[in-house]
């Protein structure tokens, strides 16, 4: 049984890589759906972050005004 030479292994690996076809070019609809889902996901995450920051600002504003009222009563 002959030994496997490195040149045969390399040649097979290179030919396998060269034979690859472009999946994205064959399936443009699927790529479009992935892009739309990604954009919608980013928008939902941005909306969630915006709501979180807005609620945090409102809590800070309410807490700050309550602290000022407490300081006025102690004077």
C-alpha cells in the first residue's frame, strides 16, 4: 500500500476549494431575508435601549426633584 504524499493531499484540498460555488449568488432571496431580519432586529434592540435610557432619565429627574423638595423642608 503506497504512502499518501503531501502533494496529493494539497492538490485535493485546493481542487475542493476551487470547486466551491457562490451560494449567495445562487440564493439572493435568502440573503435578502437575512438582511431584513438583521435590520429589524437592530431596530428592535435600538428601540429597547431608547426606552431604557428614557425611563432612566425620567427616574433621575423625579428623584432629583424629590431630593430638592426634601432639602427645602429641612431648612
